[in-house]
């Protein structure tokens, strides 16, 4: 993704209604947000003047090489101080009459060149504001962007292990231009194959299934990372991710139960398997009703994020190696019903 594309999408996410881009438009086709955009040779060029005349009282001036986040831009635009504000050498907020001076200051990357009366503005503590105009700057921006890819529901083990692996995979996938939804479908396919291997039964097939399921969970983290890095998040992608997770769970849990019963013919294994599959189906229904169809409450969202974590994939590998897959059946069955009960209770609350 080009820096100018990232800047445009960041401004759009921050609530910008129109864009004025100074300089010649790139020859290559740009991926661009659905915003009215005017290109001009400079802030005093004739084609820029109508845009400036119709500008809002507060205008954010940002260098195309500025890597920041939408929340920071929105906070800068909404800051109560009426003075011109400077978040960094690459990010200012001014009135329309100061656009020419502000763009010159941003281009020069000089605080001394900012319009008279400009006051420093301190971004939020979690803000990202970096200028990626040279090789060290771009490297720092890449590190910062990847460091922000986790989700609030990530457990410590996910942050320590899964995210490190998924970020490395995401780095490899980014240059290919692969769509996040394609990665989601790949993760689902791998998870379903893992369930088929569990259904075969036997230590070798079971271990292969456990390792494939672990791979599926790690790849499942890459779709969201790609979407956030390239501004390709979508409601459909979020729904596909949730539905795919549940499809994989049904395949894997059902495969474990079937494989164990094939080799043991133990009625208790059959009972645990059926209880788990029914519990997973009930979980799917609850997720659809309380997460997909409507906005969950804060506590429901926290519970969903906690149960959506797939750190149990590592436990599954260990139990498979130890020959204790039947333990996993019972633990998972209890967990699914606890999740269903918790989501319903929190909804009533």
C-alpha cells in the first residue's frame, strides 16, 4: 500500500469529507477512499482555490508520508483550542486561510516554519504519528504498525507466540496483494482438513490434525492483520471470520469425537462427542443472535473475545501427544455450555 493511499484512508476514517492533494497525481492507479478529491500543483494554484474557499473552519494538513491513526487525526480535528495546532512536523490543524503556510511548513518538516500562533498539541498516549519519508522512517513506521496489530481480546500467550508468527506470515503476504477474505477461507479449509484427520483416528492422524488446527488458528490471525494494515475491514469479512471459526470448531470437535469412538467404541466418548457438537451448534446460534445480528453489550463482547481466543489449540496438541483427547472432549463440552449460558445471562442483564 502506497503512503499516499494510507494517508487518504486514514483521513477518511477520521471523518474527512473532502481531500485536497498538492502535487502531481501518481501515474499508477491509486486505491482510494470514496471521497471527493481535488488535485492541485500547490495551495495557491487556481484549481486549489475553490476547494479552500469551501473548506470547513478547521483543516487538517498532513504530509503524504505521515503514518498516523484515524483516532489521532479525529482528536486533533476536534481539539477545542481554536489556535493552529501542531501534532508533529508532518501533521497540523489550521484554518483555511493558513493552508498555504501550513503546507509549506509540512513540506519543509520544520516547526519554525509553522504559521504564526501555532501551538503544540500533545497526541493521545496511544497515538501513532511518524514521518516515513526516508528508509529509517519507513522502517520505524512498519515496526509501529505491526506492533499495533493485536486485538483487545488477545491473551498473553497469543501475544507472546501466535501474534509473532502471524505477523511474520502477514509480512510475507502483504506484497502479494492477497485479499483478507481469501486468507480467512484458507484458514477455514485447513481447519476442516484437520477435523478430517482427527476423524481418521489413530495417534499419527490425530497429531497431524492437531498441528493443522494450530496452523489454522495462526493463519486465522493474518486475515484481520491484513485487513487493518490495508484498510480492507468489512462487515462481511467480520461475519465470515466468526462463521468460519464455528465451522472449523464443528469439524474439529466432531472429528475428534468420531475418531475416538472409531478406535474405542466407548459410549461415554460418544456421549461427550454429541454433547460437544450440540454445544458448538448452540454457541454458533448465540454468536449469530448476539454478535453478528446486533451489537453485543460490553460484557458480552468481553466474554466473546475471551472464548474466541484459540489458545486451547496448544493444549489440544499436548493432549493429543499424551493420548488424552477424551479429556479435551469433556473440557470443551463444559466450556461451550458455559459460554452459551454466559451470553444469554449477560444479554438479560
